[in-house]
């Protein structure tokens, strides 16, 4: 654990996180005011692919000494220490806010009950059932935590596969082929599901995690990232434009367009961005994503993801004397303040540097790293 030294991180990966959280913010903040940005749900798809890439890279490169159960427990324990302080602080302070703020849309007692669901990481299953009318009510103000729950299911299951495969001598290339097959099967299985189960359930999300894992295994098997050049630059720029255009113009995730186009296209875009940036290929998209301002947004993405909706939901019942745009600005400002406090008090003290594990063998450290706090990792913007 590094408290004050500021562990090294990979700026380009932070930039991808920034794009992902930016899409989510556009959906949850801006689409309330204009009939655009409803495609921002693809931000979580970016996070899930990046999650699979990072956790698979870390698992494959870690030492094989000791037993597989011991390695699995070490991984899970580090995830818990990394993620739960901010999550616990988020739940506790949200309960307090809903208790003390007049005319809060939900009582503090009910928020506390829902907080227990969040802390036990059952929120994904709860929301999927709720959206199908099996359970009511929904999970607000913790609705966004569904993706964190799915991350945890992946943290518990996927490391078992990778660690056992390594100890049985399964090569990275062979495991990559199995992983791609499992990703395709998982996605196909998800297609006939209801809108709620497709979005909140594990099938489509695990397919995205597995796609990211397959890319990590490709590199582990000796595959090289994109070489610097015009082709790599155009490829990465096209991927960014595709994500931006879909976020801006596409309909809500309940549409068939999201299921058949949004998810596969976003997964492909995430793979392209990682493939091009992993070796420091350069180009306009690389420079944008590795820019300190963009990477800083990615660094704060986990806390921002947690807090971005709470002030909005709290203020939606505010006095009609205050205009909706002013309420939106106040909610955004409050969310940013809470995000900064959460990151510095509840995230940064528990960060571990993973840049050495994640950096491409051929990448130049000066091109892809900088001094900050550790990457918020995987899927929902965590680290």
C-alpha cells in the first residue's frame, strides 16, 4: 500500500476510463435537458472490457508460487481493500444526507436498507428483478452500483479460471481461444433476454469482460500491440469518434440498437483503443487520452461514478423557485466535491501501483506512465 508516494499509473488507460465516465455523465446529466446523449450507457461497456483486460493481465503476470486458492484469496482481498472503503463511505454518507435533507425523495431508513443490498453486492440481481416487476421498489439512490456487483461476480469467478489454467500448463494462446469462444457464447445467450436482464444481468457483461481478457491473453502469448504510425492513429481516432457519435445520437439502452449494435461496436472500440495505446503507438487519439487533464478525470472515475447521481436525486424535489439548469449545476458541483473528498480520503490511501504489471513489454515508461494515484480499475471505474 502506498499512501504518500503516489504510485505510478498508466495515463492512457486512465484516458479510456475518462471517456467511459464521460459517456455515463452525458447520459445521466445532459440527457435530462436535451434529447441527445441517450447512448451514454455504452460507458459501462467500455469499463467492462477494460476491466477484463486489466484483471487478466494482472492475474497472468503474477507469481505462480503458492497454491491457486492462496493466489485467488490474495486477489480477492486486494480488491476488497481497494474498493470497499470508498463504497462504504458512499453508502454511509448517502444515508446521512437522505436523513437530514428536508423533502428527500426517499426516507433515510429505506436508503439504509438499500445500502445493505449495495454493500452485500447484490444490487445487480436486485435491479434486474425489480425492472421485471418481481421486486419493488428500485435501488435509488444506489442504482448505479449494479455494475459494481457484476464486477464482483467476475472477481470471484474469472481468477479461478486463469489461475487454474496457469497451474495446469495451459498456454496463453490456447486460453485466449477458449476465452473468445466463451465470450461469443455468453453474448449470444444474452440476446433473447428481456431488456432488464440484458442490461443488468451477467451474460452480456461477462462477454465484455471476457473480450478484454482475451486481448490480455493475446499480449501474454507474445502478441504485439499496434506499432506507431498513421494506420494506428487513424484506427484509434475512428474508435473514439464511433464512441462519441453513439453516445451523442443513439437511443436509450432499451432499444434493439444497443443490443445488436451498441454493445459489439463499443467492445470493438475498447479493444482497438487498448491495442493501439498499450504499446504507446502515439497519434492524436493517444495524445488526447494520455493528456494529464483527461487522465485525471479517469483517475477519479470510481468515486465520480459512485457519487454522480446522489445530489441530482436529492435536489430533484427542490423548490420550484430554482430553475432546473441551476439545480443541475448545483448537483454537478456537489458531486464533484464529494468525488474529490472520496478519492483523497477513501481511495488514495489504499492504492497499489500496477503499472509494471500492465505496461507492454515494448512500451517506453516515459510514454505511458506518470506519477499520480493508482488506476481506478475494472469495469465500473474501479482499480
